[in-house]
C-alpha cells in the first residue's frame, strides 16, 4: 500500500478520533485509575466503593454488546441465518449500538460486500492490504470513495433496524456510557453503607471507565481480530479458495466467531463452531431462544455437505503434499516410496470422488446413510495417516 499521495479528505476523522482516543484512554487512564484506587486508604474521600458491582457490569456489558454483534449484527441481520422476535431484535440493536461498531444497517452492508468479494480489492477489510488495514485501518481511512449502499434492502424494510440506524450514536452513548455510570451511582447510593461516607460520583466514574470505556475497546478488538487474524492464522479444513481460517483461540474471545473458514464456506448456517467440542456460545443462545419461541427457522447446512467440503479439501491438501514430497525424493529412495505415493494418490482421488458424490446428494436432498458417514470419516483419518507417513519418510530422507 502506498500512502505518499493519500488524500487527507479520505480520513474518517470522527471514527479515527473515537477509536484512537478510547484505546489510548484504556491503556493509560484506566490502569492509572485502578492503581490509584488500589493504593488509596480505605477511608479516603475519593475511594471507590462497590468494585464487585462495577466488574459485574463489565462482564454483563461485555457479553451483551458482544452478542449484540455476533448474534445480532452478524448471524441475524447480515446472513439471516435465523429469524427473531422483536424483543431479541431490540436487545441486540440496543447493545450492538453500545459496541460502537456503527449501525446494524451499515455494518451489514460492509459485511455482505466482504463475503461477496473476499480477498479482492472490493473487500472492505481485504487482508491482502495487510494486517493493520484489515484490523482497523479500513475504519480510519478509505482508500476509495464510499459506494452507495444497495445490498441491505431487506434491512431497510425493518422499522427497528432503521430506527437504530437513525439514532445509533445517541443510543450507543446512552446505553454504552451513560447507563453504566448511572447504575454505578445508584448502586453506591442504595447499597453502600452510609457510615463509609462513599462518594457515589467515584463509583459512577469507575463504572464509566470499566464497564463503558474499557469494555468498548475489548469488544471492538475482538471483532477486529476476526477481520485480521482469522484471515492469517489458523486451519482451513473446509476450503483454501479464500484466506479465512478457523481459530479456536479467537473463538474464545468472540463468542464463537473464530471458526471463520467454516463460516466463509457456509455463511448462512446459524452455527460457526459446527463440531460438538467447538466453543460457540452464540450458537447455543440462538438454539436456546428457539426452544422458548424467541427465534425460529434456524438454518443448518446438511452434514453431507460439510463432509463433502472436508473431503474435497483433504484430497487437495493430500495431492499437494504428495507432489511436494515426491519432488524432494532423491533417485535412491524414489522407487522405494513409489508405492506409498501411488497409494496416497489413489486415496486423494477417492476423497475427491466421494466429495462430489456427497455434494450431489446434498443438492438433491438425498439421505446419506450413517454408515456411509462413518466410512467417510474413516477415509479422512486414513488420509491424515498417509500424510503423516509421507512427512516422516521425507524427514528420514533429509536426515
């Protein structure tokens, strides 16, 4: 990327100021405030009382605003992976605004373009432009003039979404900053013993800094990691046609959003962590809400299609590794390993054929027998064993 002649009018001044200022305050003022409070004597006039409540608010707001993005902005509004009743919509719109990641309308418009043009120049947070640009740079400045928004007509027909879009800054400021401070003040007045002579304004300030400011930065950085780290680090079990990767570590920070390779391959599935052991609390909440009638029409990709994608990608990986290893074998060992390589090639072909058959079955909604699925999982394990054996053989040759 070249910035020598970058036009200054492309800088997003309001967004840049907010993101940089909140990050700096979280890295400087918040630690200083915590340290000074720790060192103050218990009877100091400006001592904060009610730290347990302040940190409880931080946790609540972290989850509420986090789910506002993952469950609301992302899986509900961007991908329509399920339908929700108005109380759920209202909750995610209120707390989504308090994450200060723009309105649902604009967030979804960018995200739909990202999926349509992933890794291309039109991708709003294209990873090929570098980690910084994909992580936060695209919010600080625009390399091109913004194009008219035309891909969220469905959201523009939703009165709640458009209400939030019109007043998102006011909603975000009230829910994200004012409410924590008010609740901190009220807690100190109502529940802190009078003999402590507590100053409710100090508790309000603590709530503002911790549950408001610090929480906003933490939630935003989690979202930004999806756009950057999850296109750079991790596994690609479903497709290498795009840069998206699965990262269990990022999933822990983002309520299950880290399984990004699966998501880019099957974007309309309400699940991101499709395996039983994968951490995806957003999926669990959507499913739980469906049991009490608050969500419905949960969209799921058939297991056969998922297995087909895994088989296809495994066959491609196996083929690439075979060719790479075979090219490094010297003449003395080539003949000895030819049978193993040939067997691995046959397995790669078998995986590719099975993947196509599964894809066809899924497209015609044919039922795939459980025995067949077990057999295919065995093929995947066999492919993994072949890869490991070839790598050991190559390592032995190098030694």
